[in-house]
């Protein structure tokens, strides 16, 4: 639903009696016009009533026939029943992956593996609309993001790693790169298909087979991907998809037949997974939470910075591990910048994820909405100043207004904890040293942003950020060729680029 006019009764043309200079200019008012609905058609998606596990190239029921419901967070309607894997199913999937690794996939020459990956990439592109609509329905993200970001980037990862499959000797000169074996991969709900591609593409390129567990709130795009594997004639067992609760994930992590564990999700579960592999020779990569600083200096191009700030925190409802959730503004421009930001917030459209005009869709689950609501209440209770633009939220579904907090202290929970929602905390600084100190004053270290006119300042600041990714005069830009990963409690290991390939090989001397 678009932002609604608030005073339309006195004129035939909504908002015509308000001067343009007061249209949402930091006064909490919404833009005084409506957007015509532009819904994407759902017809391109064929939902099944029940989905099975994908093991050994076939869709099968869970050992005990159990299922769980996956819900559309924008409507609260059940979309389908999905098989709820048991520990026995986890064992079966690992065995299928092992068989495929030793009997077919591991022995295939790289150029043959590449052909499959190219084929998967092409099918993802051919079925991109179907994937985008399904992803938006199951996760709540706006169609313009699933259509323009998630799905194209997922395909790009398969294209990219397909290119490496027959060139491992060039990726690791002078060494022989051997696959690790079977990879257990556990992914979250914020970028379901994209996280799947980050994990599966490099693993397969290097000759590994995988068992992947999607998040329970967003299993459907992974199950559609399983169909793509069949369509691409991928040998059975190379990719296995297990839907089910966290304990199934842990059963994979601790399974003796698994050689590598890759996890993206919360720091809390990441720690449990690290304990689960401790004392074994399993390889492990963890991509966990974040509380990124987006730093704006007084010489920054402000209008550009506003777009970067908005993209940094309201993209994907702020449910992004590298979201720029702490805005650090140089004190001399803080007032101007915050006014501009409030203006911009008034134009953000919150509502139906399948509407092409929507900027902020539905929060992924009721539990996540409750977590955001609780943290926002803590911000108010601790004395920060809350600002939300006027906008009507749909009556059903899990929606939250874009939120801005000023007067935030570093000790506030909203400045320390990962909210994973459309909530921005603004802090100020006077000197570059103070900005560095505040930016690094977090247990996380996944990403950071720097906005300034000076190249030398970008280089100096980037070097001083304890963060895996630093964006300069932009934010939330992703590319399959560039590595991504964290410092401190944001995890370890890198995904993307050659670094991402490295995480799936054992290097031996020639
Ligand atoms: P989790 O870390 O619980 O979930 C991520 C994945 O891990 C899901 O597939 C989940 O399965 C699985 N999982 C859950 N418990 C276990 C376990 N004991 N062993 C192995 N796998 C497990 O994240 P939540 O969904 O609970 O979100 C909570 C918070 O985590 C968010 O508010 C956000 O702050 C952060 N988060 C960070 C993400 C990131 O990208 N860094 C992504 C998602 C969340 P299941 O879905 O079945 O529970």
C-alpha cells in the first residue's frame, strides 16, 4: 500500500491545498498523492499443496510423514505444507550426498561440472519471474528487490563459479585443489535464494556435494531450486534440500559424514554450530550478525548520502546482516541531514510486497515483528527520540513503519543490538577519530559505509574500520566476484570471489 495523504478532504485534488514545500518535509506527513496499484501477477507461480524433501534427486516425504506450514507474511495465509525432516532424513541426505560425491560428481572433470552450473544459471534466468514472485510471497520482500537484486544475483553466482570449475589450477597456482567432500549448509530467511546460491555454487564448482537446510519460514525457493536441479539433469544426490527445524540443521552439523559446514544466521546459533564442529576436522565458515556504521562526513554529497542511508537500512525491511543500522553523522551537518532524511522517509511506500511500487514489504515472520517492536520500545524507554513517517499499514500481515531514532547514546540497546528491521539509530561525531572509535565500538564487524568527498579520507577510514566489507559513497552493493564476511562476532571465512572458492577446497602440493 502506498503512503496515504492525510488531509485530502478540502480539495478535489489530494494535497493541492498544501504547498509543495510542506509535502512531507520533515513534518511527519506523507506525500499527498496515491500511486496506482501495480501488482505483479501471481499466475507465474504454481503452488503445490505439499512439498517433499529433496534427497538423492527425488522428492520424498519425511520419515515420519511430518509437515509444517509456510506462511505468506504479507497476508498471514498458509501457502503450503512442507515436509518436516527428521534426524533419520538428515542421515539419509548426507549418505546420498556422499554417494554422489564419490561415485559421480567428485570424479567429473571441471569442464563437465561447469556445464551443469552454466545450465542452472541459465534456467534461473529463464524462470526468474517465477522465482521472484515466489520469493516475495514466501519472504515478504518487495518484488522490485527480488526481481532486480535477489534473483539476478543468484544467477550471477552460478555464472561466476561455473567459470572457475575448470580453472581451479589458475585460482590456486602451484597447488592442487581437491574438493572437501560433503558440505552441510544452513541458510537464513532474509535472502533465501541468494544465500542458497552463495553456498551451493562454489561448493559444486569445486567438486563437493551438498545438503542444504533453508530457514523454516522461507523454504519454497529452495524447493523450486530443487526442481531446477532436476531440469538441469544434475546427477542425483549432488544437491539435497532438507526442510525442517533447527535440530535438523544441528544433526547435519554434527554428522560424521559431513566434511564442511557453512552457516549464515544469528550469532547465537553460529556459536552453537562452532561448538558442534569443535574437536573435529570439519571446515567451518560462519556469516553472522552485524551492526554496521554508515559514516557521513560534512563534505559528503548529501543527497547521494541520503539515498545510500535509505538503501542501507530500509532495503529488504532492514532484514540484512550488513544493514547500515547505525548512522554516524558529523555534528555540523546533523540537523540538515536529518531533515533531508525525514523528507525522504515520507516518500517510502510500505505495503504489498507484490506491488511494483512498494519500497518496504512485510517483516518475515510474526516472531521477527515482535523482536523489532520490543527493541523499538526499548529505544523509546531509554530516551532516544522516535520518528516515523505517516503511512497507513495494511490491516493484515506483519508490517512495520520505517523508523528513525535520534538522540541515541552508544549504551542504548538500539545502538548495540542487531534489530534486523527498518530501524535506523542516528549518532553524531566531531572528528574522524571519534567516528572510528564509535564505528568499531560493537561486538560485530561485518560492514561499514563512508561518505566523503575526499579519496584520501576514504582510504584512511576504510583501513581503520574493523569490518569485512567497507563501502565508499555507496552501500549494500554485492557482486559474485567480491568476497564478503565478518570480523569479531560477525563470523569468519569469506563467501564470494576466489575467497569463496577457497572455503570449499583442500589445497595440496603438486
Ligand atoms: P537463526 O540463526 O535461528 O536461523 C538461521 C538458520 O539456522 C535457519 O535455517 C534456522 O532454522 C537454523 N537453525 C536454528 N537453530 C539451529 C540450530 N540449533 N542448529 C543449526 N541450525 C539452526 O535466526 P532466526 O531466524 O532465529 O533470527 C534471529 C535473529 O538472527 C534475527 O533477528 C537477526 O538478528 C539474526 N539473523 C541474522 C542473519 C544474518 O544474515 N546474519 C539471518 C537471519 C537472522 P529454522 O529456520 O528452522 O529455525
